[in-house]
C-alpha cells in the first residue's frame, strides 16, 4: 500500500490529548478476503466505533485473529500500531498504521480455544466455558497483558532459536543436557533481531515447502537440513516487514544475486527478471527454473505482495553495485 499523505486535517487528528495517552494491547480481527484495505503488516482499516480503543493502543502491540468462520488460523501474528489517521476519502473509517518491522507471524498459529477454554478472559464465562455473542462479535477487543503474553508464548515459543538450531541435529538429546533455556520476556523477543530472523526464516521456508522459489529445487545436506534460505524482498532497514509476503525462499547463490539486484520478479509477480549484461547465460541456465517462472507458495495468502516486488524492481534490480566476487566466478 502506498504511503498516505498527511494533510492539515490529518495532522490535527494525530494530536492526541494526554488523557488518551494510555496504551493498551488489542486483538484485531482480520479476514484474508476482507473487503477493507487491510494489509496486516502495513495497515488496519476500521470504523469509528473502535476509534477510542485503537487510539489507546498507539505505540503498543496487537494480536491478529482470524475468526473461525473465515478460516482455521485463529491468532496468527503480532504487530505494533504506530499511529491512527482518518481513511482518506471515506467518512467514518480510519486506518491504524503498523510500525515498520514490527509485524511478526506466529511460528505456530494459536487456536481460539484450548481444551474448550478461550485464551481471552473477556470471552470466558465464570465456569471457563466460551461466551456467546457480545464481546465475541467485536472486531477490536482490548487484551489484558496476561492474555497477550499467553497467546504470544504459544505462538512464538521462548526457545524458538534452540528449536531451530537442534531441529536437524543427528543426536538432539545431547543439546538438552544442562540448564533450562534462558527465558526472555515477551517484548524482548518481539524486538530482538536474531529471534525475529529465526521466526521469519522458519515461516518463509515452510511456505515454499523448503524449495527454492527460483530454481524449484529442494536440496538438503547430509543431516537433512534444508539448504534454502529466506530472503527479505524489501530489507528490514528499508521499512520492509517480517511478513511471509515480504519473503522468498532462495538458494544461497540466488539469494546473493537477488540482494545485489542481479535478478528480480516482473510486474506479473511470476516472471523472473535477469540482468543479462551482468549474469552469464550459462549461469542463468544452471540456476533458474527452465520456465523462468517463480514457484508459488503452497498457501496463496503467502504469495509475495506486489508492492514489495515493485519496490525491489525500482530500488534494487540493476542498481546495486558490489565488489564481492560472484559465486560462479
């Protein structure tokens, strides 16, 4: 989604009185086929009835939730709201802008109920059974800190880095000896780059079935570890997100080429572009799929976002210079 211009009316709206500056966490309902301009890692579109709650959440974290009727995902990601503005040209609707690099999909999607009990206190009857109607129907719900921590801990395990490190170990039991893993606070995990990199890598590689999106190959080393890497289409330091839609599963060489602008993806979101004046023809023949098309992820919702691919074509493809020797040299 393009950046939204901030006119005088919008700037005046952004001035929040001190009495409203009390941050809260929220659950935001999102449907993949939403008729609104929702893009979970960029913006959340909502009506005036939820304005007070969303403004209270500016600067704090939210959890995205897919209602049961829309799909099986349940709670599926976290993000941080940076600001709220009126939706341009639409009376009565507003946009919550997501802080760059804050969005993070859960490693494990979290169901609404565990052993028949809701994870949100506001949705739970005194006997532990789920409530019906009322708060259950709200698209925006306030979320107590304890409920937020519980949902995030289920979706993003504290020891995710250790899980990934030992996933393909020949003798994983040896790694379990000694002290318990260090427990990192929830917010530290959500902002710690090494943790986020592991979470991003796991989701992107899984989305493509551990195949390289440009060669179609699924290679594993002797221990069964996938050789494919996870590339950000738009780098995090350029306001790219950790959404799977900002990622491509690529072999090491193709990842190197993609980051240096030697290859990209065309406007049709499937044709692989090659900087032929910099990449030898025989290299192209050896590395890319014969049809020259991008492998699509197993779930269409994980397909690269056109805006991210457009950014790469306009800002990286054919423009990034590097003194590094080419892998095929």
